[in-house]
């Protein structure tokens, strides 16, 4: 009998790893890398969508909305249309200022889009009318604008804490949480910030013939923290005298000289009442109503006004670990908050939802693997089914490790891609095992060792298996070119399904023959 000549890479891989003592070590390393990747990969509930755009704010003091529209909005809109990738432009004209919102097509590079928008506005600076203030270009940053954790703070009914002390307490917690690694920013919504409130008596103002502008100018003159630069000293060094903010308490404002009337100074206390309180001009507030279970019944509690602390993360970081660290920091301050009479409720926990979604899908993934094993037993036998069952976690583990190395996050769509590919990745291992089983009972296999049968059986199905797997991979790749929000959302599918199929070929040619040699009883020694 002529010696069998291997014709395909499938046979070469099977022969190389079949008797290699490092094969089980390699298999164990793959499983371990997959498990580690599952634990340390950044977890999100949904994949982040790349959205580009920005706002342009241009102010012309004293201009009417019609003038703003003609000299600011329309000319800038024409210039911005010259930028490639712009999808929508929305202009708003109002008294003294105009705002233009620009949205790029989904998927446009954010940094490049922001730079092009800024350059286009700056190129148009010489065309703006006289008296126009410098435009403000503010890019959208959706990656960090959406909070992953929101906490509502409220005052208990028996507390005497005022709005200023409440703000300062929450502000301190905000600073601590903002220092956590991978926290991009924190925001406070519904907050009442401390300030000096000056309530002008308009009748007294009219009696002294003083305008509101004079009062505002006098207050501004002592509330600006600006340095005064003196001449150089004898040592040749520049001497700078810093001016501290002159407003330290209410008396500083009360004793402020606003103007002179008939040779006598007019103090601010003669024109207005002054208090140190919160920003009265801020009419925005948020109310909180929550429910709790008491003696097997739900009761609704009205906590009144609340301040919501929003915590956002950097793109591509782990939402689960960040929310865990933030809540841990909050627990460290829980006793201090309780003493001050401040309660809090976590109103949104994106990290917890992401962790639950990922864990649930992993659980379903394991159930699906066992279902596949149970289905294969009556058709292949329990030994053959065991080989395929072991190969499936190895394929998923290696695919997960590759996803981690390419800076992907694990989310519902990533795991959906694994579930989608699960029915496809078992095909290669089944084909290899089934052909080994078939070759075992052929007359021409008599006199051959089990190892030789395995190599020949694997090599035999190599070309057809390669073509079939590549054809399925090619059906998934076009999904990567789908545009818009849906294309961005479904990106993990074309990124991971073809990789899983390619890995399934590798595992079928390397580890399925090795496992077949260990578990399938042929009755002969190799």
C-alpha cells in the first residue's frame, strides 16, 4: 500500500498537533485566556455609537433675530455645507445671538469632524459683521455626555440643612467621585448654587438718578479676580501683585459706594437689600417621589426637591467597575449624609444593567452548548458528542480573546454575535469527527493505526470544509458596510462572527483530532 500523502492544510495541522505533548497545554491556555478576557473585558449594555457634530454660538449684542438670521445663520450654513460628511444643519436666531447645530453622518470620525467644523468657522471670521463677538464652537461628545450612574440626593423631612450646605456637601462627594479612574465627568442637575443676592429698590434707584448699569459696574469692579503687574525689580524679576476677590461677606457689598449724590456717597445698602443665599434666578428644579415597601405594602414618599449627580465614563471602559467604585465612594459618605439629614436614591445604574445583561447571555450561551451536546448524542454517540462539546467553548474562548485584543467591549450585541455563530461553529468539528467515525469502518482502513486514520480523515474533508466556512464568513462581512445608526449598533456581528468561524476551522483541525484520539475507542493502539 502506498503511503498516504497529505494534500491539505487540515491534514498538516492534524498531524502536527495529534501527538504533540503541548497540545493539551495549548488547549488549556486558550480556555484560560477566554475566561480571563470575559472577566476583564469592559462591559456595556449596548455598543457605543460614534456620533459627530457640534454647536456654533455667535453673539452680536443688540442685534434682532432677523439681523442674526441674515448676517450670521445663513452665511455660516452655506460655509458649513462645504464640509464633507455633514448630514443636518439646524439654525436658531434670537435676540443678540445665533446658534447653529451641526450633525454629521453616523460613523464619521469625531475628532476629524470637530477639527473641520472649527476650521470652517475660523475661515469665515473676516466675513462676520463688525461688533460680532468671537464664535464659540462646542463639539458634541456623546461618548461622555450620557451618564452611566445617576444618584438623586434629597433632604429628609426632619433636617435643618439649607440649600447652600446641601450643595457644598454634594459638591464634595462629586469631587471625590470625579477622581475615580476612567470617570470622564460628573454633573449636578437641579442644584441651587450659593451666591450674593442683591434686591434693588427701583424707587430709590430713580430718586438718586442711578442706573442699573452703574450698580452692576460697581459690583463687578470688586468681584473680578485680576492681577496687577508692576515693573521689574532690581533683581530683574517681574513682580506681580494679585488682587483677591474683594467680596467676602455681605458687609463688603453693603459698604460698596455706587455713586455720589449732591456730594455724598451713595452706598449699595441704601439702594438694595442684600443676602447670602442660593441663585434665586434659577427657576429650574426637580422633584423626587419614591416608593418603599413597608409591612408587605408599598408606600409613596414625596421627598420634595432633589439634586441629581450624573456620572459618565470614558469611551471603551468598564461600566461595571466604574459604577461599583462610585457606589463604594458613596457608601463611605453614607454616615455623614445620614447625620446631616440627607438621603439618596440610585435612579439609574447602567453598570448593573450591563452586568446583568452580559451574565444572562453567558448563562444562555452555556445552556445552548449543553443543548447542542444533548442533540448530538443520538446521532454521533456520546464520545463523539463530547469531543464537539469540548471544542465549542475553546472556539468561543479564542474568539473572545481576539475581541479583547482588538479593543472591543463585551455587550449584548457582542454576545448575540456569539449566540448567532454557535450553530455555525459546531459544523466544522462535527464534519471532522463524523468523517473520522466513517473512516474507522471502511475496509481500506484495516491495518492503519488510529492516528493515521485521523490524519487522513481530517485531510480528506479539508478543501470542502474550508470553502463552506469561507462562504458563510463572506455572507457576514457585508454587514460591516451598513451605514447609519443601525450599522454602528450591529458592528460587533461582522467583527466577531467571521472570526468565530475562522477559529472554528482552526480548532476543528487542531484539537478535534487530538480529542478524537483520546476519547473515541477504536480498539487498537496508535
